[in-house]
């Protein structure tokens, strides 16, 4: 129990320290370094040896870590994949907007599918990365303005009597955050604040990717402390817990891989997304680094397995009619296996059977989720990643409420379930599972 409670504290710290995908990946890299993993930059030669632990980062917002078994023969890959990004608002290059000389707003655009109302009337700030000129080149520096800096005010009900009956928001009108009162020096103010935060001159900043983030801290609550609420639970809860399971797992006969991709919320079709060659490149370079042939790589992939870890919709206590009547899930009742006839999720009978076997070994309960047949659901990264590199795959997650809200809710106990199941996955010999005819 003490280990479990420390896991929850670790998750809470990680959520609080990860306002953007860049910060989440930096956090994973730091934890990997502390655990003895060695970074292999993509632009350099990879010296890979049996028994070694390594990681690589792409774009500062996606990461892949891997453990190389010490007795590899006919080997396989076991992959747990998640995503580092969450819906938010990105600042435009020229961010400051003056309103009638009395207000200054920040000009933003939506990133991902946002539950807009949840961003209003709460303390927000700005975080991301800046590209700084240094020693004749460019260096990435993380930015986090660690103070309440902006707010998106609602329109008073006296000015919009039908506000509770409508739900449409215009992101260019309704969702711009208030930054300052009227002032003469507002243009370029965000850049000046970022430069001050980094301790550099404004003219040394050549590019920025900055986003709004919710300043509310994670909270464990409920009658017995059974719920966890925080920004960015989708998908940092799965990312962190699958990472923890990865660090604890080991299999001398396989290559265990943890992958966390950026840009899932906007389709994954970027150089660092699940639809990119990132995972494929990593697996191919591992195979080459071990001195194995293309034929051996194809054989390895044929016996490999990917677990796509992305949160799922729990039954809403006020609206149970929004979920399928028999394939619905609840917080704190186990890992969710997700299925979809149109393959929005990559699970099939074989991969579900394998994952159920893993969970049975770990003593972890499972639940099954499917969307209502008359409602369009979301998708995730599993089937997208498999368009680049093919292996058996299952889509799983943890049940949560208010997905894509700026402050989401999930079950505390489910975090323990995920860590235990993923550790069992990385401990097991997946290639021992065969599909009989």
C-alpha cells in the first residue's frame, strides 16, 4: 500500500509539473536519467547493446524509451504507447490585442477538441517552449510563467439570459483571455515576460510555442479519497502510469518500449505524432544496432504487441444515457478495453484475449467500452501508429469524467491497476501467445 500511495503522489507531482507536452517529456527524460537510461539523440550514431537501457526524444514533445533484453534470440517488441498533449489554446505569433484602449487580450486559437466553458473564470497562465539563439546556434528552452497571468471571463447572465440554454462558443470572440488593462507597452509583452523568465534578451528569442494552461492544482477527493481531479488527465494519467509499469518491468528475451507521442489531439499527423515514422524509426534502429537483419526485424514485429493507453469515458452520474447500456465503464473498477467496429480503436478478439490474460496474471480487473451505435466517439493513437509499423495491438484506458475539460476527474485506484498491468505486460513473454488455426 505504501508503494501505491507513493505512486499516487508521484502522479500528482507529474501532473502539476507538466503544463505542456514539452514539460511532460522533459519530466520523463529526467526520470529515465535517474533510473540509469542513456539518451540516444536521433542525429547521432546509436550504440546499442544487449542489457542496455536507452531513450530518444523527437521535437522535445515525444519520447521513446527502451530496455534491450540480455539474452535476445528470436526476439519481439513489447510497446506501451500514450500521448503527451491535451486540448488547450495556443498563442498566435503576435499575441497581444488591444480592446478600445481599456483592455489587452491574448490572441489564441484552439488546439484539439476543447470543452470551452470549462476554461472560463479560472486562473490561467502561459507555458511552452522558446527557441533561443545561443553560441551561434539555437537551443530549446522551456517556459512556464508560474503565476496567475490571464483569465477568460464569462458574459454575465444579465447580459445573456439564454446562456444556460446554449452551448456554442466562438473561439475568436468568446475564448480570448484577458491579459491586462489599457497600457502603452502591451505589444510584445508576452515575449518580454518569457525573456525575463528565461534570463535572456528579447531579441535572442527566435520562436515560441506557447499555450494556456489551467493553474488549478490536482486534487484527491471524495468520501474515501477515491477520485483524482486535475488538468490534463487525458492522457497524462495513462502516460505516467504506463511509464511507471515500464520502469518496473523486465524481459531478457524481448525489447520493452515506452512511447509517448505528441499531437494526438489534432490527428497525430506530424513528425512527432503517432502517424509519423518515429516509432518505426526507433524499432528499425534498435534492430540495426543489434546487428540483426531486415528479415529478423519482420519476424520480430510479427510476434510483437502494442498496448495503446488512452483514457476512456466513464458513465456520467447525471447522464448515464450517453453511454452504451451494456459496454459502459466506471471509475475505480479496472482497466478499460476499448473496441469499435470501424476500427477507431485497434482492439480485436486476439489482442483482447492477450490483454485479458496479462491482467489476469496481474490480478487486475478489466472493463469493456464501446460507444453508443448512434453516437460518434473519439479515436486514439493505436490504429494510427499501426499504419506505420504493424503488430498486434489493443486499445485500453482508464475511466474518467469530463474528458477534454480543463479540469478532469478519474479514479485513484485505477492508477494502481494500470501500473500493475503494464508491469505484468513487460514481464511476460508475449511471443508465447500464439493464434491457433
